[in-house]
C-alpha cells in the first residue's frame, strides 16, 4: 500500500460558514457524529423521564398522556436521530479513507443530506410544545391511534419523517456511489474492509425501505387530511394493512441499525487479538443473507394480530432461519479471538461486550421467533429487554467502540485509557442493571408502554431505573472524555494501534489531513 | 468517473422512487392476498353470481350473526335472528334491524368480518347491506336483508361460521349526500 | 406498603438483584419475585410454558458454549500471559459445520412449536362464545345468545394511583365486574374493538389476541381450575392503556350456571326498577357512583374539567335537560365525548344526568327517570 497525503490543497474555511457550506467528508462526518450525540442525550433524557416515572408504582412525576409522548419520542429520536446519523457519520469519515477515495462521490448532496436533519428534528421536538402534545402513539404509530385518534401534531411528525427519510436516501445513494466508483486501484470488492461491506449492504436496505416508510406516512397524511381510507375499515381500508406496510419497512430498519455495527466489531476484534479476522468471506455472505431474510420476516412483529396459521408458520420458520447467518458471525468473532494475543483497550472492551450482549439479545430473539410462545412474550417487557439488548449494547456500544478506536486518527490525540475503561465499566453495569431485570418482569406479565404497574413488578423496576440513571450519567462522562481528548490528549502515532490494525486509514498521518488520497493509493 | 457516478446515482434514485410506488402497490396487493387467503376474515364486497350448484344436504353449517357499533355510533343495530343452520350450496336469507335514534340524518357503513378465516372464501353473499352505505333520517328504522350461500367446497373441519358486522358512522365523510337527504 | 423507608428498599433491591444474578435461587423463588412465565391453567398454556422452557435451556446451552470458548480465550490467550497469535483465519470445513449445525437445533425447536400452534388455532366445537370488545379504556363482555352483557372497568381508585391511599393487593389488576366463565368447557372468545386497536391478554390461558376495529379475531380456552385470573391490555391504545386490566373468574359449571341465572334475574330486576319512580336522593347517590366511574377521568372529580370541559356551570348541564341527555346518549361527533347510550343502562343515564345538574354549584333542581331516558332513546317524547 502506498501513502498519499495532499499538502497543496487549501485547508478548511474559518467560522460557521465552514460547517454550513462544507462538502468535505470529514467535516460532514464530524457534524453527523456531534448531531447524533446531541440527539442521544435528548432521547436519553426522555428515557430517564420514563424510568423516573416507573421507579415506583403509582403516578408520581408525569401523567399518562405525557408518558406516552415520552415513549414515542424516545423511540423516534433514538432510532432516527441517534443511531442512524451516528452510523452515517462513521461512514462519512471512514469509507473514503478505507477505500482510498479523496471524498464521497456526491459531496454537495452530502452537505444537503446532513443539513436537512436539524430541521427535521427541530420540527419533531417542537411538537412537544404544541396544543394536544407531541405524538403519543408509540414509535410504531399503529393506525387508527395515529390517524383518527392522533393529536394535531401528527402532521408535523409526518413531515419530519419525510425529511429524515430523504436525508437517509440521499446519504445511501452517496455511499453506494462512492463504494462502486471511487475504490482505489486494486481494492476489489472482496478486499474491502467489512465496515465498508456492511455499509454497502445497509445502504441498499435503506434505499429499499425508507421510501416504503415515506409511502406509509403519506397514506396516513391522506387519511387524516384528504378523506382517503387506507387504514380505516369504515371506508374499505384496513388497520392491519398499516402494520404490514410499516413492518415491511420496520424489520429491515432493525438490521440497518445493526449491520454497520457488525462491520465495526469485525475491524476491532482482529486488531486487539493480533490475528486476522476469521472467515472474511463467510462474514460477507452472512451479512448478505441477513439483509435478504430481513425482507421476508416482517410479520413476526404481528403474530397476535390474527393471521391464518399458514402465515404464522411461514414467518416463524423464516425468522428462525436468521439465527443461522447471525450464528456464523458470532462464531467467527469468537474464533478470531481464539488463540490470539489479546489486549483489552477500551475499543476491545466495548467490542467484547458487544459480542456477549448482542448474543444474549439474539438468543432472546430466537425465543420470540417461536410463534406460540410469542403469544405470551408479545408486547411485554421481555420484548423491551430483547430489542434494547440488541440496540444498546449492540448498536450504541459499537458506536462507542468505533469512536475510541478511530478518534486518535480523527483528532490526532489519544484518549485517556483509564477514563475510557471507567466509561466502559459504568456503561456495562448500567445497561445490564437496566435491561436484564426487564426479561423477568416481562415474563412475569408486565406489558410494555404502561405508565404504572402492578405491585409484583416494583422491585425490578426500581433496579432498572437505577441502572438507567447510572448509564445516563456515564454518557456525560463520555462527553467529558471526548472533549478532553480533542483539547489536550497526548498526540497519537500514525498507525495508532501498532501494526496489527489493518486498513488504509492507518497509512495516513494522525490527525488525518483535511484532504486525503487525492492521488489514489495502490492496493496490492 | 463523473458519468459513472451520475449513472449509479440516477439508477439508485430510480430504485427509491420505485420503492415509494411499491409501498402504495402493497395496498391492492394486500387486498388480493386477503381475499385469496381469507386473512382477517375479509369477505368479498362484490355480490356473488350464483352458479346454481347442488345443495349438499349431508352437512349442516351453523352461521352465527354478531353486531358491534364502532366508536360514537348511536344506531341500534341487531340481527333479527342470532343463528341459522344451512346446508352448503343452499341460498339462505336473514335480516338485520337498524334504527337511527338521533334527531338528524346519518350515514352508516357496515363492515363484515368472519371467523374462522379459512371459511371466508367459501362464504358468498349474493346480497348484503354492507355493499353500500346506509342513510337513515332521524328516528328512521330499516330492515336490511342479507342473502348468502355457503360453498359446497367449504373445508370439512368448519362447522360454525361467525359473521360479525361492525357499524361505522361515516356521516362526516358522506356529508354532501346527507344534506341532500335532509 | 410503599410507605416504608426508601433507602432500605433500595438496599434490599440491590442485594436481591445480586442474589438473583449470582445463584439459581431465582428459579425456585420465581413465583415470589415474578421472574418467569406462568404455566397457566389450560393445556395450551402448559404446552407453551414447556416450549418456552425448552427454548430457554437450548439458548442457555448455546450461550454457555459460545461464551465458554470466548472466556477461555480471554483468560488463556492474553498478551500479558505471553500468548503468541496463531495465523489461521479460515477453515471451510468448520464454517460449513457451524452453518449446518444450527439447522438441526432449529428443526428440533420448530416441530413442537408447530404442533402447539396448530392446537392453539383449533377453536372448532366450542361449548360457548363470548364476544369481547375493547373500548378506550375498558372491556365489554357479551355472552352470545344469552342476553347478558356488561362492561368491565378498572376498580382501583384514583387515590391509590395518585399515591394518596395505600395500594391494595391487586393494584391495577382489579375490575368492578370480571368476566365469568365455566371450567372444563371449551370457551371461544371472539375479539374486536370499538375505537383503536387493543389486545386482550390472559397469561394464565396463554391467550393474547389483538382487538381490531372492524375485524373479528378468535381464541379459545378450556380452563381446568376455578379461580380468579388477571391480565392486561397489551396494545398501546391511548392515555389509559395501562389502566384497563383483564380479569377472568373461572367457576365450576354448576356455579357458573347459578351466576348466569343471577345475571338474568338482575337484568329483569333492573327492567322492573326502571319502571319505578326514583327519589332525588336515590338518583343523586347512584349518579355520583356512575359519574366517578365513567365521567370523572375526563371531566374531573368535582366537575372542574380536565381533558374534557368542566361540568360545573357548563351550558350543557345547566341548559335544557333533553339536550343534556342527548349529548350523553349519542356523544358529540368529532370530539372525545363518546356515546354512552350503549355503555350505561337507562337508570344509570338518568341518575348521572340528575347528578350533574345538581352538583358542584349546578342547581337545576330537575331530575330524570329511567323511563324518560327510554322514551328519549325511542324518540317518542
């Protein structure tokens, strides 16, 4: 591999206009990451309102009406505002550096796809101050609760979803165009780092399903304002149709939030095991199969809706199949660690926790796939525990891992290892205290999305609330660590992690210059 | 390079526009799917053309009638008989009673739903008040007919069919016509 | 129960959690701390419980195996112990093996799962039918063919919810009138909804079925033991989603028959009562009960308003009595005011109208009888 650094180009402009007009993938990547962190704190605050109310039985802090707004906004902000933009930010920073491209393929569109996001989320959050309150029908917004019975702010919610959908689609087109056209000479598809591969597949998923989400909210808009009856039985429509269309989007969406995480972990584990990733090819095939299967399992979210038995059986079998490629991935990671030479820096700790806790979430997912048993699990805290195990120690931990792993490359400074490890352990204890007891209360019969609960659930809810506040506080600590690193961390070396880290990004100086790979490197 | 980027991007844009269309195409696709599989107990909302097949006197099917009023619907709405015993292939008839107790004209739409789901495609309505909206002036009563045939090919394990109607108030959507009726 | 010192409870909880995590004590104590699914009281629910435990242990075995290898590597193959990294990075045989092995496990799980599902779906040959309708935020139970139907509302008081009164044993899981069914009979539930989607969940029967407006769903149970069973609504249905429990009382067939006869007698008595003239005091007393159960959540305990408009001094409650009654019977189209004509009986309607017109400073002095409501509903006055 050869290293090419551009020094004849001008640096960034100064002041706010640098950020407003920038077309530089690194600037845009940073903006995505900071934006998603801000949304993570907002969505987290909503979660803490929920956990505070659930600390004890009875209504103490908020009324049920507002509680429902909090569960809805927490879900929407975390999914569309925190996790997805964070992955797009990582893609912006890393994909050009990993494939030896000077920038993204469509830099101006890149600027647009970021800058419409703050507008979408300002609109979304402003609904909290509107008459009738914010959307209160859950992030899955089932009709007719979200149409006939919705607060007036639903129209703003629909427009916000349209804008963030447009942003995601533009971002995905950009990522695919970059990967297909700007790879350095010699960088064949089967030589691409797995993070690039997983994002390549994720971008296709986004292009396939974000328009369907746009379609479903458009139908809602028409039902609410233009007298159509897509989802109203009275006019020949069907509320169940809403769920089918929503989950046709929603299930691939779940994988959109986890596939890039697979890529990150597949980069970090080999580095700190000092051993090549085991089974690169099968990782690529497994990711593709997961993406394909995600289109034919959507109705497992609807086992209790009243489907013919053939439908139940089909979706049960298809869902169980997902365990196969997911298993392959977990086995590959574990085998990569086996007989390696392991060290446990912060990114590795997060990556190991990812594998363990994501597997726990995956196994509870397997339990949920069993249709007859799902009649007991469905819409209880068992489901809440399941998807938080795959999303928090899954998606969020992988993002933490990625930030610790690549931050020295981005800003040129090394984070403080002791503080990083403290952040890890606080987060690890926090999330397990929060979400593990939820398995138990769920099995014991506590439904999800309720502001108050029966007395037998009191103890575990109290534990979960304490864990949630611990986890929340550790993220303020994370912010402190990042700011400290950027301001006065020790300078990092160019290869940061020694020679065990693979990839073109480690061949350029730290911090990465404003323009990299203006002459493509040659990959052998 | 630039042209290939443009080509990729346009193609992907095309895909996303097509997927937006696909979202809407799911609506009719779903209806076809429901009618074929009896999903949700949806029955056809078209009058059935009787083919005059033989009546299978060896089997008797119990057909139950249920009625529900949707939110805010003040009408009285009841089947005149709770259940009928019919032979497959036989044309059966019953009536439903409806009354608008309010002072002003209202429009209603009855929505049928049937269990078990696997009987839905074998339940043929030759005439049903659910095919159209019903308009009643304030205080008006009506007897509404339902004629149906249970298909001879109905699965052997079906002995009871439950047909439920939910009555929806659609006055606000149909208001121009009510104004006429008033 | 919740007045005990908070710090003490916090400490016990942390201790409890560590006990739960560190030993298998929780399995034995599962009942007390509520850590597992209930086996329930029907054959189906027991099969589902067994299936659940089977998959759970399969998952535990997989987890132990995978994490075992992982922790072995973490302990034995750390650089600080001088471990040197091996060079292997693929093995087609191994990769094919661990792609195929899960299939065997999956098939072993799919077979019993499919059998249970098929049994769950077989609701034919039922002995009786009950139509369940979900309302915002209560359930209506209708005994098909028996002329018995009633609403089942949460009976936990607002004061308990707002932490004014001590919470009772069945806090949030108690209703004014439970669904009563006979044991040892195949009862078929037909489930639908009046407004938005609800979901009727009875863990002890392993029944959870969505209630969807305009559509009908079915489920069935053959309960083996008499008893009172509790569940909740499990589909977000608006403000009081957490406050519409499902309570079923299973009685022996003989007790059930007696209960049903009693219900019919009560309906007959009510019909008789409706012919009687009620005194102002009787109407006010009954009206207050009805108001607190069905109206106070929106209009306030003292008619001061809330989600809905205030009743004290409102143009409706202090206007013409026919208009007031009409609003109550038919609702107000396009608002949250429902049509109570189908939800309250005529006596209750008369009483609550009387109560609203003569409380909280409203002093209309007029009263309404059940027969007046009946006449107004028939449109003959």
